[in-house]
């Protein structure tokens, strides 16, 4: 498998080239285009129990697609759903990387593990149905951001990030989630929860957040018809 | 329209194709009004004229790029109807439907068949990638901006009905032949799919 | 104070570098991240219809959360990174004493306390274009951080121009404006999709944005699930 990230950073597109029998797993809805020599199979992610857990927690689709090439040199184009950038992270055996659940696009490497239970235990909620995934290598994970990716390298100091703006962070960082001190906003906009990061590592910050877009679009939605009107 | 000089004249017309007969115009009018009220791309176009010259600045609704294509009277270009921005010269844009449930937006492919001579501007949601095809190629319908008229195309679901509803991939367009397909790196249906679980009731 | 803007034109991020004990007021909901030792308090920071209730009225009328958070750096100084809700650019305009800047409500992001924001001022005609537009008047001195949906275009006006109301970000004094229908008849205006336009005339500077938030909201909003009224 080899890949190229096109049109970074504004509307990044992932181009993957697969050889005979090679596979690539992606989030449902990520496929943009493909050569006809690629087959798609759809499955429930992590079995029925995992899927049910995710449905309950919300914010994450239940299905994933596995793309398998029948011949060599087959191209597959994938994109994240939100407008923004796309990155690849290659992980060694046992190496972990923390990813905001909505950012996951796909991965290669059949031994890569995606753990969704992690967010539930540590209580990392951004208030809009998103949670944290722990990705464990070996393998390469592809993730997308809403907005541009702003990398912040920490060398022991503290840094505070609005939880809706977190894309990913490295395993060496500690964090604490708390309510933001300022005004939270009447509706959905306004800072809700923030994470105070501490230690040595990198936080990947996205420059837009889903709650802000949701709040902007809310008044433009159609209103449900009331019974008896 | 973003801005224009005050001396420009604007008139609104039905986009029925220049040489459309009476019934074609009536059909186009009913379809256009239906789409206007039920949502979906409007089929009315605005014609701007500048008898003494002037300036006109146009922009599409979604974030992304604008590509300019020159039509020389020989080629046909199929443009996804939401991607049509503007044209000059003698370009005729005929409405064509391909696939399921295309009439009211959403899935399927609502296309404009563009012929004639002149300049054509098409916009994309996200960035545009030109992919030359020689053989067969599959594109998710929501990611199609435009394609050359000599390509054969067929709209179908990704892998049977189960896949259609489960895979999240929706409908795809299978292209055959030699020519260029212009794809966009973002898709409105995907944006809606991403945002919907995060919305309050 | 120094404001650094990155990732223009699509996913801009503005990082405000605050000197020790310096402060900046920013729109609620715009905080992305910040360094340690920055205290945050809420302020309704604008004159006229002042205080909490003035902000409330503005928010109800304009659909705009016009509350502000005051970020104050401690003895070591600090950095606050800000971003708007929608994709697009940001720009800083250095306001000078004696100058007046009229800013479309949702285009304002942040400014220090040396800039005064007025929400009700003489000569502001009601904009009942259905776009819920309202304008702020900025006076005083200091950097004013503006955002645009899309790219920002700065234009010097000397004469007359017709501008779509949704594409207007800000303008200086010396410019007269009147609201009119896009086309001659009401049905024509409705069918053309252009709605209301502004005829601007005079000498001054206009800032425009390359995308129209209402149009974007309408296009995406009607595809979203319906909401409770």
C-alpha cells in the first residue's frame, strides 16, 4: 500500500494505491472514488456489542467498509466528512495515539486496534456526542480535522484546549477536563469543556469545531410539524 | 452575486435550454418551481447584461474552488447541477437526470448537459481533482463535479440494497471509456451525516 | 499585544500574544486554546442597551451570542488562540482614534478594551432582510480582529456599487447605504435567489467575504433533520 495526501490543508483528499489482495479499512461514507478492481465489504465495527455501545454513546457510525484490491495498482480515494486537513500516523507495536472519535477516517494494518472503551472510563466528553479513541499499533491510522491542524508541542508546560477543538494527542500527555471559566453561551456556542494538558508531547488542535457549526446551522433547520396543527 | 456595478441589468429566466419546445418549457417550469419550494437546486438563471461595460463578482454557496472551462462547440460537458456557476457566449445547458430520486435533490445525479461555445465556470465543494480515465472508474455521486460527454455513465448503488443503507456510501456512478472526470473532495451528504448526530433536537 | 493569523484563507486561526497583564475581549465561543496563567471573565463589553440584558437583546434579535469573554494574562504574559464558527479568513484592522468602523455582527471576533463597541447608534437603519443582520460601530484605537466566511476582499470605494448584504463584513464611515430588492419585482427577486442588496455610495473602504452565511445555512440547513420548534 502506498498513499498520498492531496489538497492539504484546506480540503484534503487521501489517495491510496493497493496491490493484489491488499486491504484498507475506512469509516463508512469516506469513499470518494475507486478503480473498479476494488471490492467493498461492509461490516459492523467491533462486533455487535461494540456497535451497540457506540450507538448508545452516539457520534460515531456503526459500520466500516473494508476495501480489497483484486489486482495490483488499484486506486482508492477517501475523504473526511468535515472540511479540513487529513494526516497519517504510523504506529509501532504497542504504541498508542489518542484520536477524537469523529476524526477517524481509516487505517491500514490488520493488527491495528481501535479501543472505544477508553473514553468511557476516563470521562472525556466534549459535550457534543464525541469521545476519545485509543488507537494502538502496529499500523497506520488516517484522521481528518475540521479546519486546519495546528500542532502544539509541549515541553512540560500546561496548555488548555477547548475539547471541541481537539483532534488528537500523543500518549505521553496528561490531561484534566473541566468547565471553562468564561461565558458558555446561550445555545450551543460558547466554550463548554476544556482540557488542561500537561507534560511532554504534542496536541493536535483543529481550528474549527462541530458545536460552532451546529449552533450556526440550528436556526436554518426545518421545524418539526406538531401533531394537531 | 457578491457585488456588481450599478449599471448592470439583471433578468431572471428559466433554464430550459435555448431551443426547448413548448412542452419542454412547461415541464422545466413545473420542475423548477417544485424544486424551489421543496428544496433542491433552482433551475432559474440570472442573465446579467452590461451595455456600457461593468463589473460582476459571483460566488457559490459552499466552500471550495471555481474552475473555468472553455467549450469550443465540439465537446459536451456534463456538470452536476449544483456545480454550475455561470457561463458566457453561446452555451446551452440542458437538464438531465441520472439515477434514483434525483428530482428533489439528495441522492442521484442531477446534471446539466453543456454544449456550445463560450466560457463556463463550475464550482466545487472542497477542492477539484481532474482524473483522466481509460477504462472504468467509480465515483460516489455526491463527489462528481463534471465529466466529459464522451464517457458512458451509469448510476447504481454500491453493493446491493443492503450496502446502500448500511455502508453509508450511497449511490455511485460507474464511468466507462476515455475522458476526464472532475471530482470534489467534499460531499454535502457526508457533511450532513457527520453533523446530524451532534445536533440538539 | 500582537495578533498572529495562520491558515488563511479557509481555516484561519488568530493567536493573540498578550504582554504581562494585558487583556483582550473576544466573542463567546471563539476560544480554541490558550497557555497557562490566563484568567477568563465574562463581560458584555459594549455600550448601549448595556450590560447583560443589552447583550441578551442583541443575541435574541441578531441570533448572535454577543457576549464577550475577557482574557487577561498574568505576570508572565500568555497566548490565546481564537477562531470563528465558519470556514474562512481573519484579518486585523488597526483602528485609529477618530476613525469609525461598522462591522457586521457575526464578523467581529475580538478587540482590546481600548476599542469601544456600540450596538445602537445614530443612522443605523433597520435591516429587515431576513438575514438577521446587525452592525456594530467600533471606535477608539487598537487592533480589531474580523472574520469572514470565505476569503476577505478589501475594496476602496469611490462611487457607487451594489453589494449582496450577506457578503458584507465591514465598512468605514463616509459610505452611505440603502437596502433594495435585487430585481424589479418581488417575484423576480424571489426567483432570482438574490433577495436584498445594498446600494453603497461614497468614499471609504469596504470589506467583503467570498461566501454568504445565510445561503450556506439555507443550503445545508434544509438537509439536516428537523428540529423542535
